[in-house]
C-alpha cells in the first residue's frame, strides 16, 4: 500500500513548502524511497532544492490543456510513497482533479491512501479554508493540521472556533505543533543558498551554533511527525547526527 502526502493550506505565506521540505529530509534521513512533486509554478523552491533528488513538476489547473498534468502523481503512488508540494489557492483544481478522475474510488481499489498536511497560521482565512477542505474531503482524505509556530504563537482562534472544532472532531483531524526555526538569518541563508536541511546541518560556512540550530529544528520537527503517526512504516531516528 502506497500513500500520497499533499502539503498545502491554501493560504500563501504560511510555510507550506518549508514544512514539505522538512518532511522530505525526514524521509531522506530514514533512507526511504519516495517520489517528489512540486506543483508550485510561481515559486518552485522544493524543486530548486531537491532537483537532484528527482523532484518532478506537476500542474493542477482548471484549464483543459493541463487536465492530465497531475496524473503522474497518482501513477507514481502505485509504486511508492509520494510527497507533493502544493501552491496557494489550489483547492478548486485539486478538488476537480479528485472528482473528475474519481480518485477516491480507484484509490480504494489500488491500495493508495491520501493524506492532507494542512499548514495553518491560525488566522481567520486559514481556519476557514481548513473547514472548507474538511467539508469537501470528509473522512476520505485524513487531514493533519500543522500548527506552524514559526508563523503564529496565539492559537486561541482555533481553539475557540466551535464549528471548526466540531468538524475536526467529526473527521478525526490529527493536530501537530510544527516548531519555529530559531535564527532568521540562518534560515534566510539556507534559502538563499538553496540548501537542503541535510546540507545545512553540515554546512561549513555556518558556525557551530547555526548548525546546531538546524539539528535542533529537525529533531523537534521529526518528533512532531512521529506524533502524527502517519509515516508509520519508517523506523525511529534522531535528527541530531554526530
């Protein structure tokens, strides 16, 4: 049985690709075989950083000329785990892709499971988009709500939204706390140099403190992924090498 992990959240600037990049490193450190797709045409940073890891481009679009461009994602999942980096404002073409191809029906026959890692910053728009996604996918696509502490440290709006909490309980949404990366200058340097987290962890131009910040971030992020229990087939591992 293979699975497809969609990393999104609809809203722009909430750290979707950052979470996806961390999940990629999580699997690389476990030497797991997986396929990787970047569907963000405006800012394909996942493909830029992980091109040598075989990252491919797929397109979600309402236009007929692109109607089959995303099918490579599903086809890859027939053989191995798949990670997909989604752009912002992609709900309509993604939902149409599911409906047009009756993916949930054939996925059941093919033994393919979908997961949606919904990255959230706790804002009103982000929470409403989560509700919209849950109402569409229901229990057919399990959601993991990623509370991105790098973008928000006040989650009362989420906790106090009774309608959303009811939906989350109904569809058994897993919630994880994704850690803040300490050191904006280090994070910017990683992005500017197009480094994977594995490369940044050993980057010679970083001092000991900067490298340790990367190791700490990965350790805390990996603990969050383990808590979700979605990557169950991978063995335990510590992010702090050396």
